[in-house]
């Protein structure tokens, strides 16, 4: 993976600052009570700049900065690994790469997903996007098409397993990753009951 240029790094810092301030304001005053103007002011950007990075307030919660990193880590896994083995390795490596600030943003995102009814339709849309992303990665690894039924079912099963495991995790993100890994191991073993 090539190192991003100065412009890309600056854009990433601005996006991270906007998201960080949004999470702080949501925590302090509530999601519904927080406006885009307040988020922009706290991040020291204009509302127009806010909208260049996030199409809506909801997107500050839905945006997962780790997606691109995790995709690259997945692609870098040894080619002899199955998609599930590559995914489990990716999750272990990815958790180790998160800073404390990134972990806190992830914790806050998860709390908001659980506690904010206005976000639920967008969260469901996000799950479908994750299925598409995982289908693409699995297709690359297996030489199949992303629309292949087995590839899509695998991706959907992974998302379902992650959702089911996350419900039992509480607010400890590290514990969540442990439960998710256990759940993925169950899926990998054929979900024996």
C-alpha cells in the first residue's frame, strides 16, 4: 500500500476532526439536539466544508475510517487462506492498529447505533453496503464474481453473525471483537449446535 500524499492526509485529518467533534457533541448534548452548524463550528470548518466530507449528520456516525485500512489488510493476507481465515486475521490485525482515540470513536458509534432510532434505517443500509464490500473481497480471493450466490450468502452470513455477536458485547469494543471472532469461528465450523 502506498503512503497517501499530503493532500489526502490533510483531508483525512479534517474528516477525522469533524467526526470526532460530532461524536463529542452527540455524547454531551444528544444526537437529535446537535446541529450540523454546531459540529462545523466545533471542528473549526464551515458548514459547506462539513458537507464536502459528510453528506448529512447521520454520515458522521456511519462513516468508518477503518474500512479502507481493513480492506487493504484483507487483501494482504496470504493467498492460501480462505475468505473466513483472511477475515479473522484481518480483524485481529485491525484491532491492534486502532489508537485509543479511534477505539473511543468506534465505541461512541456503536452506542449511537444502539440508542438512536433515527439512525436505524441508515444502519440497515450500511449493512447492505458491508455485504457488497465483503462480497467484493471474497470474490477477489476466490476468483468468483461478487454477485455469485455463494459469495453473497457468505458475506450476508458474516454480517448476520457479526450483528448477532455484537448484541452481547456491551460497550467494551475489545470484548466485542473477541465475541465476533468466536462467532466467526462458529460460522467457519458450520454453526454446530
